[in-house]
């Protein structure tokens, strides 16, 4: 630039036309700059990965070289990213479990090969489709829309009813969804064999146990004709046979609950009346303990479901509170509804439960303390029955407890299971 200006000044000194000399020099410089811009545009338009930049001088040479180095660095970065993407796709393609990526609206974005086998997805025509249109099981639609993914969902495969799949959903990024699907057919079959075995054995044991109990009752009715040394033994045998009958009944009830997903009689149940009867029975069970049992129930809130199953679940919770609450203790039963659905809480001032036991309380035969169960005569199946009844009524149970300060068992039911009376709806 300095040389150009100097040359223009020399020409102006010779000719005497300084202005025209500077104008001609600037015109030449602008023409050369325009030429370099056109060369750069052509190079960028027709650029190939290994093509070197055009020759340039001065500032334009630096510009060409800088752009070329930036492009080469960008190509190296893109190559590394593509290699990572290829490895991820190869590894997920080798998985037996299906991996599906969904956007924030639940539309399909990407899936691996196993998803085509387990869910019947087709590439590329299913891309962008809502996943609920392709997996049409009603439980999956409800599971996806309620947005509570703490527990997996097990349903039959859309491609084959004999296959059982387990779905896990989690959120990531900007509210996108990642769905994992596993084939649990073998585990389901083993679990079904276990359930059938327990149900069949329980059913077969009922007849001989009924006969034994009948003879024991006959002997106890005529105990004066029996050797006195056998009186205590007969009494204990009768007591233990009664416990066995209760255990068999609970096992058969569990087998019945596990046989279907929904109760057969799905009618509105007046929970306030049901709880009133249960509380009266609890008072009888309390006997001489002099416990204070209170009930607070909204009569305008009913629950769709099976009255017999709900009676079994609610009575288990209330009777457990009576068993594990000391003399002159307090038990409060509350039934209410809000925007989140209907709720039942059973609060006691009993011995409480250590927090490490809470996640396993609903397991069959789980013992917090073996001595506690033997003293109260329980079967270890009560909370398992409660869990299955709640699952069939689209509910869940929340347990909070502090050792020495009592426990609170709260059942939450979805709004879809709740029925408000006409009076309550008109007041709203």
C-alpha cells in the first residue's frame, strides 16, 4: 500500500496531476482486491477437501492460508466426531436391548436394530412418528403420559404376544426421552411358573388342612374326654393350623390379584362407608389396648375399583397399625382428594420402622424383625397384598416412619380413578 501511494506521488510529481494519479492508483488497488475476492469465492464454492488454496500475496495470501488451516482443522474435528458416532452406533446395534431416542413431544428420532425386532419399528418411514402411535398398548400410553418413570413397565411385545418386554424411560437434554427396552420373556415365564406353583400348592393344601382343623375342633369340643396331657398340644395345633389357613388364603388372594391387571368389578366405591366399617373392626381388634382410633373421610370422594380388594388393602393397613401400636396409642385414618387425585393415610404412634427396611416392606414374607411377626400372628403377606391391590387400581404407596415415633402409610390414587359426587362437583 505504501509502495502504491509512493508511486502515485512520483507520477503526480512528474505529470503535475496529483489527484488523478492517486485516483488511478486507488482504482488499480480496488480492481486487484475485487479480483482476489472473486478468486476466494470461486475457491470456496468449488473447494475440495485436499485442494490447496490459490496463490496470493500480502494480506490476501494470509487470508487464504488462514481459511485453509481453519477448514483442515474443522475437517479433523468432524472426522473424530463422526468416528465417535460410528462407534456408538455400532455398539448400540450390537446390543440385544432396544435403544430409542425421542424428542420432547415423544416423536421417534433414532433407534437401533433391536428396536425393530422388539417393537416392530421400520426405518426410515417411522422416523418422526409419535411412539404412542406405534406402541399401542393402553398401559404404555398411560405410563408415557403420566411422566412418572421411577418404575419400569412390562407389557407384551407389539410384534409378538408371546414376547414380554420391559420398558425404561428417562429424560435427558432439553426434555428429550431415552427409552430402553429389554426382552424379559424368560424371566416372565419363570415368574409365572413360580406363581402357578404357589397357587396350585396352596389350593391343594386347603383340603387336607380343612380336614385337620375339623378334627382338631372336634377334639377340642370334647376335650374333657381326652387325656388332660393332650389339651395344651391340641390347643397349639389348632392355633397353628389357623395360621396356616390364613397364610394359604393370603397366598391364594395374591395369586388371584396377579392373574389380571384390572379388577373385574370396576364400580364407584363409597370409601368413607368402607373405612367406617374397617375402623369399627379395628376397635374390636384393639380390645383392651385402649387405643384412640380416629377417622376423617370425605364422603364426596369415591374410588373406582373392586370394593372387596380395597377392603382387603385398607384393612391390612389399619389392622397393622393396631398390632404395632402400644397401649393407649393413637391411630388416625384420613381419606381426602385434591388436584393430584385421592389419598388415604394411616398414621400411628407405634414402634416405627428403621429407614433401611422401608424399600423392602412390600416384599413377600419380608421380616423387619422375626419376633414381631410371631408375636402378632401375621403372615408377612399383608403389605404385598396392599401393593398389588394398589397396582390394579392405578395407585402407589408411600411409607414414612421414625423408630419410636410411629409410621404413616399413604396410598395415592390417580385422578382418573377418583369419582366426585354431584354435590361436590356443583360446589366446585
